[in-house]
C-alpha cells in the first residue's frame, strides 16, 4: 500500500489483549493472530464474537501481506476466508486498495477471479427463488445462474469486511455472463452482498511477497488406507478425493484426515497412458499430472457407450486444467469464468464473441478414478453434457443438480502431447483422430493400412476397453467425442465471492 494513503486502526484483542490491526475503514471483522478470536469493530473498541479455526488446507501461492495491482490500482491482501460444504471448499482473499476500498481475489474452479462489491439495482431475490440456468439482467448485461448452494465458514484469518458466525450456513448464488464476468450473491448478511468480477492471471497482477514453496512438510497429511492399510500421502492440500495406489480404493477426504474416511473399492484398475506425477509443458506452462478419470457417455435413446479419459493438470499459479483424451483427438480445457449465451433451440452457443455449433448431447458417468482431486469425486457420478465446437476451439456444458459448469478449450496435436510429457517413445500410442497415417506418396500402401485399421476397429470394439492396457496399446474410445468430462468437476467448488 502506498505511503501516505494508509489509514491504520489498531486496538487490543478483547480475548487476549494482543494488537489487532485494520488496514481499511470498511473492514468490520478480524481474526486475532494470537488467540484466534473472531472480533468485530464497534466504534473505538473491539468485541469478541467467539473463536474460529485458522488452519487453512489450501494450496495457494498467495499470502496475507502480498501486494499487487489491478486495473491500475495498488492493493494489499489483508485477510482470507475459507468457505465450503461437503462437496468442496475454496478461499476468498480480501484486498484493500490505496483508497481504502475493498476487493476480493478468489478461487474459481482452479482459476482466479478478482471482484469488487457493487450496489444491487433493486431488491435482490431470495436465495430459494433462484433456479439453475435462469437468465437475469444486471448492469445492462444478461447473466445466467450457474450455481446455487449453501456453505459455511471453515477457517478465517486476518482482516475481513464481513465474517459469518462459525457454523452458520448461508446461501451463495453465482451468475455468469457470456462476456466472462461473474456475479456472486452472498446471503450471509442482510441485504445480501453482491460482487462482480472477471478472471485474472496471477502474473498479470504483478504480485510481490508471495508464499514460498507450496509443498507441505507436515506429517498430518499421511494416513493409512481404510481398505488395505497401506501408508498414503496427500500431496495437494486441496485434495477431497484420492485413490490408493496399492488396492485402487477410492477414498473420500472431504471430511478431512482424522474424520471418518469412506472408501469405495474400484475393480478393473486402469493404467493411465501418462503416469500420475509426470510433468510436461503445454502452451508455455509447466503442468503436473495429479489426477486421472475414465468416463463414459450415452446419447439419448442410444444403447452404445463411448468413453474418454481426463488428466487433471496442476500449476501453482495457473491453477488446474484438464487434458482430455478422446478418439477424435486430444484437447486442453479449463472451466469458463462466464456462461455462454445459448441460441433458441440450443443449436449454437456464443462465448467471448465466438459462436460455437452444437455437436453432441449425452449423459456422462465417472467409471474409474486415480490420483488426487480438488473436488469430491466418486465413481458413478452422473452429469448431463452438451458439446459445441468451432474449428479446433471447443465449448462444453456439464449440468449437475446445483451447478452448471461451462468449459472452453482447444484441440492439441497428439505428437505434441507425447513430446510435452517426454513420452516420444510412445507417440504412436497417443495417435487419435487428428493423426493422418496415409501420406500422398504412399497411397497404395495406405489403402492396405486402412483395411487393417478397419479390421482392428471391429476387433477392439468386441474386446471393449476394460481389458486394454494404454501402456502398450491405444485404448481411446471408438467414439468421436472429446468429452466435456469434468472440466472442473460438477462438484468442483467453483463458487466464490
């Protein structure tokens, strides 16, 4: 925060007497760094509201005291609030600008959104009045409801504009526009707080004072598999589900280690073509493979089942993205910050000025899971999906009961994917529908190869995918879907302020 513009207020904590500081005149609540009391500022004194947890299990490079710039204004991160429910959790970071106004830098399906509070144009609808997909005008733009959920405060630290009571459950509604904007309505206060914002890249915020290596060193993230007792280590602090590499059991960590661990035995283990833990560079960003899903789909009125694979990729500053492996090619996708405008009848969708044509509509189901995930993932999870495309650009919608997740991405050359993850010796196993094995100077040989491929197609169709080992043969589905997959997950916890 620039010199000369800072107005600092400090008062003793009513719980322990330690100093509690406020950087902004608009901040009303804080958490004492010494006794963890939640306090509220009233006139020139502080009142103690109770004690709140301050142990954050996020995997963020951000930290209190970090400074940056957004839209030409300098800000400082002064507090953070972790919200969640049984399915997911995420963190909102409170920012204070030099003019004492507030902002919020928050997680959004593995990305980041910077928001500012706004005045509602009229009376805000009640929490139970919102319906998924409903369009609502705001500031001359159309927004679509993408999430309706109830959450509570899991942890808090530092200085905050508002702090709901520990254990209080309240509603959060998210609306998104086809211009990539987000509107969040927080029903923890009356009237509800309304915030609007858009996606940001951490590098563009010119942040300084970030946290060091995000890898945790403590022993609290180790536990024994509840199915086979193998010793397991949780590598990502955002993990809500993981698989046991010894027995392939899928373990629910949403209640935290130390709570009751639920597990589901997974038969027919699948070996991912790209091993978990592998690092590679795509689009100039270094990614690590931290999770893997095999999913299947069926079209309305059809009995045929098709499948695809999804690799969850992680980068400390870029967040999470998905590398999708389907028969018609590889693609790199990420959850969209906004909500595309769907044409009447659903034949097309427009997002960020680009028009996509509808390709497929199907029901998707998670069949197998390995690795770690930042949302609660389970075998048998079902969503209704719609895929759109414009050339090599992709757009997908995944519908769950309380959240609609849009994803955007683009196709990747299969050889480039193999090279990115240093698996050139297996590049033939990466070939999909984007590969062209027949060259113009060997057309006669190409016809023979084509006949062989057709025969192999029917042989593999009879064998199915369950007996296939992608380490030694190409196991991609015989369908032409790229698969919207989870693209952030139907229960990924993308809600934010």
